[in-house]
C-alpha cells in the first residue's frame, strides 16, 4: 500500500469516528433491560441498585434488603433480580423506577394480576403495554408488564405525565 | 385550644363500659388492672394529601399521653412512665417508603421529641431505623452531632450485640425505648396468602399487620431480618429479648395515614398509644377491622404471633377482656 492509500484509509477511519454517534453509557441496565436516558430535569439520586434473592444475592443484597417483607410476593412470582433506580429533580421531587425480572412472561403477567402486588382499586392505563395505575393522593403508582419484566414506577401525582412517559420509555427498553 | 373544639372521651372495658363518659384520671383508675390503650383521633390533623397539621398533631399526642398516664403535664406524664433526666431514649421508627408512603410523620416525631425534651436534653433522644438513608428518604435530616435530637440508622449505631442480635442502639446506648410504629395492614392476598397459610398452619392472614410487634425487625442484625417471613412467631420472640422488653417505656402508632387493606391508604387521623405492645397491637387490629367492616371488607383474625406474644412470652394482653381501650376524639 502506497503512502497515498494509507492516507485515504486514515482519512476514512477518522471521518467515520467523527460522524459516529458518541458512545453513551446507559443510565441503568438489568440483563435485557437497558434504560438510556432519564426524564428531562431528573438526575440519579444514587447509583442504580440491583437486588437478588436469598439464594442468589446481587451487589446490593436481596429483595428483602430493599422492601423487607414486601419482597415475599415477588419471590413467589419467580423473582430473579430487581433493578432499583431513584431519581430526583431540582425541586426535590423523587421518581422511582423498579424493574423486576420474574423469569418468564407468565410470571410477570401473574404478578400484575396479584393484589398482593397491584393492590385492589387499580385502573388500566394506556402506555402501549398492559399496565395499571393507582392514584392515591399524593402518590401516583404505575405497574406494567412486558416480556418477563414487571416494571413499577412511583412519584407524586404532579408527575403523572412524567411517570406515564417513563413507562413508555421503559417498555421500549425491553426487547 | 379554641373554645369550639370539643373532646369526647370514651372508655371501652370489654365493651361493657363502651360509650361511658369519664375523665382521664378516672380512666387510669378504672383500667388499673388491665392494659390501657389510648386511641386518639383528630380527623383534621391530616389532609387528603398526607399533609399533617403540626399544631393539631402536637395537641393530639399530648392529650393521648396525659389521658394514658392520668397526669396533668408532659413532665409528670413522662416521670410516671419512668423517665429520668439521665435517660437516653431510642425511638424506633418504621420508614415505609415502598408504594404507599407510611413513614412516621415528622410532625408526630417532633411532638414526641419536644415532649420528651421537657425531661431530658434533646441530644439524649435518638430516632433510629435500619439505615440512615431510610430516615433521609422519609424526610428526616440525619444528625449524629452533639446538638439536637439525633437521627441515624443501625449502620451508624455502633454495630450489633452478638447475644441479643440487636443493634447496640437498643442494647447499649439507650436506657429507654419508644416503639413508634405505623398503622399498616399487610393482609395476605394472592400468591403470598396461599403460601403463608401453609407456613403458619392455616392462620388466615399471616402477619395481618405490620405494627408494634414487627417494628423491631428493623433492630435486628441484617441477616436475621428475613427469617421472620417464614416464622411469624419470631416477632414475639424478638419483642421478648431483654433489651426491648426491659427498656420499652411507650408504644405509639402513627395512624394519621394508615392502610386498612394491603396497599390501600386511609387518612384515619389518629394515633394509638400505650405501654403494653400486645394490647396495643390487639387494639390496632380492632381499629383496622372497624374500618374494614365499614368498607365491606372481611375483618382480620388476630394472628397467631400476637397470641403467642401473650401466652408464651407474657409480653402483654391479647384478650379484649384484659384491655381498657380509651377513645379520645377531637373535633371542631
């Protein structure tokens, strides 16, 4: 290869590098779930946490370390891992995203139907996948399922629009 | 207190004296041989968005404390409960930040600590939970300094006692304990109810509630916490450990916002106060069941671990015949 050819190759490589989208580190991941960005105005309050089961602890411990006895029902529905993401905006409003890997789509669907998870009185909500919402002022709680994942979102009701938008984004983040 | 506000005092002695109008001092005398539990309500102490009225909550707490002790002032009431100026009081709170927010209202915690501070310096009061971050998420400002009420978790509490397997906040630092629980119903439903029925031998609802007896699960060594899920009677055993049993001077439930069904909130606007944790737990079930019946929901049976706390560990009275329930209702 002559000097001229080397120069062309170098130029092509450099140009490709310049035109490629910058590599962005996902905000949070859990196996097949990848969240690329946070809602506008929100930042991570702390590093995302991952919890496992008593048999298979993850880096943040077990589901009981996060939700104490509330973890039982998720174990019963086949929980493998749980991703917990807590976000906060400049007005100190908190948005919680939890992603439960329940091992199978059937488990995830059964979990959504379990009143031990999604308490009585919930209503369906349109976020593109099966989902239910509770509006217990001041809280706004949303559950959705896609594939083997059950996703839970919580915030105060003034953030209801943000919660629904993040629900759509979370659903899209699941292949 | 505004002149328009009226206070209704009623005492239920095994239902025979239900509705009788008595004065607080008389209540203490009448109930002497029984475990007295005060149920105090002010529906206007909380609004429909979980915002507490600090002044009303303070009055609610003071009234309940004085009615319980039969004394005329906070210092007298605390002395009646055994508090002395050298005491260090640890207040175990239960910060519930998962789904429905049922963490203790800072207004109630402040009412309690201000009242205690009429006898002991504020810095001799410790409000604790498992982790300092739990307190922070519940709206409290962590404080380990030598000024003001201290707020921190077991993770900053000097480790755990190897024999009692409890935080040293309870076993070493504190000389008195207050159990400040939340009025939280955890009735079984769906998959867990089926599993729990198998585990506890047919008891219909497992724990039924997460109130006084479950609160000290948060005082345990971390690795022991989840053991109680398959052994509800462990709750009674935990409450019987020497440090908790001997140092507990008061139990208090924050029911400003409560749940009467798992995950279903209810702005009850009340507190439950006593010294006998088993009697207080029994009355908490009674209060929740009154709401469940009103809402057409089947009442909860008193679960086995409450009866075990009475019959096996002798921690208090679980029979309504041995409980004097005092109802105080404040309204404008």
